[in-house]
């Protein structure tokens, strides 16, 4: 597969072409399995909603962001994960999202396997070459409302496996390029990823009742216009 670098400006120009295709068509089957996994952060009593991208953007409150007081240590991760299997959240996500399952050794050491990084349309055959990206970065979550959460809620957010869009295995290069930027500042380098990425960003913000700023809102509406057939499905976190 090609590793295509696309600037935000170029990516937006390609949106009409992207809209004709389903954003998650090439996603690994394992991702849908994760969406059904039980989670303390997403109890079954809460009902999932499906919205168009434009409607989803309109659901989010607009607020000025402030990073005052932020520290990455405010979000405890990675924790022990969902299962009593000796694997932390990072490794559980890697196992769940693998296109070809890795071998799980002592102390959850992973060997073999392969993954598809949808941000840059790249196949990776080493778990150590992958980062687990918080779809909405921790700093962005803080800016958007998490500054007022308890430590326990921030830990739940940072280790959220109750919704497949919350955490995603991607190449370290693409994750570090993204850093703590929102869609007004950074988009995946693969043009084919834009609609899916927009949907998953919105799903995460809606799930955790986070706000957006004005620049972010404008960019999300632009992206929504280029992805008219894409939907957002989310389940509110407890």
C-alpha cells in the first residue's frame, strides 16, 4: 500500500471525491467486534444514536477552549483493561484491531500479527511500530470539558474500549503528526480516511459530551458536506 501525505488543504479539496465511497469499507472486521464489547464506561441501559455528520456537528456545544492546568498525567493510562488476561488496554486494543492475530505470550507479549493503519493506509506487521491513538487527544479532551471531570472519569476516557472509535491503532508516525490537534489543524494523510475520521471524531465528542470551538465547528461542517452518506453512531458514556 502507498503512504500518501496529503495536506489539510489538499484533503479538503478531495472531499467531493471521498464522499462517493463509504469511509469504513476497508476497516478490519475486528473493529466492529470491539464496538460490541462490554464496558463499564458504556452500560447496556444507554441507547446508541445514529446521526448524519451535519446533525452531529450541530449537537455539539461551541465553547472557547483553555488548556490551563492540563497535564497528561491527569489521564491515567494504560490501565489493566477489560479482561483478567494480563493485558493492559493498549495490548487489548492491539489484539482486537489486528487484521491477522498476533501470538500472545507471557505477560501479554505480542509477536507476529498485522494491522491496518487507516490514517495513512499502511499495513504494519509489528505491534511496537503502532501507537494507540486517542481519537480526541487527551489535551483536546481537557480543553473541551474534561478539565472538570473526576480522576476516575478521565481514566475511563483514556482507556475507553466501550466504543470502537475512541481508541485506534495507527502508525506511530501518523499519530505523532496528529499530536493534540483537532480537525481544523490536522487530518489523516489518506484522503480515503476523511469521512471515517470525521465520523469517529464526532462520535467520541458526542459520547463524552465534549464541546468544540468555532474553528473546529467550521471545519467539521466542511467535512460533513463532503461526506453526505456517512453516519455517526455513538453511545453516551456513563
